[in-house]
């Protein structure tokens, strides 16, 4: 049985349609895994970092690290809290955006 996670979603796109597609894919993935979405952010990482530090989330789902200018900072800061980051499109290369 898959582990149940409390997750945060991070959407990074300046294109509203692309952001909506990413949000829908991330939500569907989390729901299909039986995970609970605790927070959803578009473009801003501080609320995710705060949620991670407060142990309100165990995992952050995003679309692709290469699309995020703040990816290194996010990875470093999440690592210090013990929260993992899963870039969904990099994990499932066949997914369409």
C-alpha cells in the first residue's frame, strides 16, 4: 500500500493556461495516490517553506525543476526540514503539459 502523504503543490508558470494544466495534473496525481493536499502555491515558495517547517506537509509536488528559477533555494530549504520534492513531469517523462 502506498504511503499517505500530506502534500503541498507548487505551480510555476506565467502562462495561465499552462498553470491551470499543471495544477490539474498535480492535483489528479496526488488524489490518485491517496495523498492529502494541504497547501497550493503559485509562484511563491515562502508559504511552502513555512508549511514544511511546521511539519504540515511531508512532500512538495511540482511540475519540472528546470522551469523554476528558485529551484535550488527551494530544494535546499525543504531539505533542512526533511520534506521531499517530487517534480512530476521529470518523474513521468511521457506526461503531456
